[in-house]
């Protein structure tokens, strides 16, 4: 049985869930959550400070490594530390400009997440739909 909401109630619902970041085809991020938190399609993981710190550590290590090493060595380092596994998506592993753009975008977003002031009734949540 569903619940019937007025238009005013529907307008207010948008404030209960708001998209903070969006990633399209950044498979490494999904692989991270699948392997570490056993998340399934449409599952949710609350982004604790520990998760954010872990992601930041992994991403910054790869971006720092990239500054002083060849692309081939960086790809190898990335595959060991933040894999872009083909898994469900059935694409080959690519450590190309899209992978590194995803890392840079994620690092920018992590810095924004760290600045958020959430109250006790709010949380950052990771979810994926595929």
C-alpha cells in the first residue's frame, strides 16, 4: 500500500535526499565498495570519516605516484591500489585519461565532503545503480 503525498509534501521530499557527487563509469570507485563493503546494485554505504580517509589515501597515493613515474609504472601501481576491475561491466581494464580524471574528480569531491557540516540526522551515502 502506498502513501499519497500532496504536491507540497512532494516538493519537501527533495530535501531528504540530495546528490552531492556523481560519477559515470568510474568503475574503480564501484569496485572499491563492492570489494570492501560487499555492496550490491542499488545498495547503500554510509560514508564514514574512515571511508573518506581511506579513499583519500588511495587516490592521493596514485596521483602522487603519477607525478614521478612513467605511465606504465603508474598503471601498475594503480591496478594494485585502486583497481579498475572490469567485473560486472565487462569492459577491459583501462588506466586511461578517464580513470585519472575520475581520480582527480574524486579528490576534489573528497575535499568538499570534508568541509561539509552534517548534523546528527544527516549522512553522506554511497549508492550505485547499474
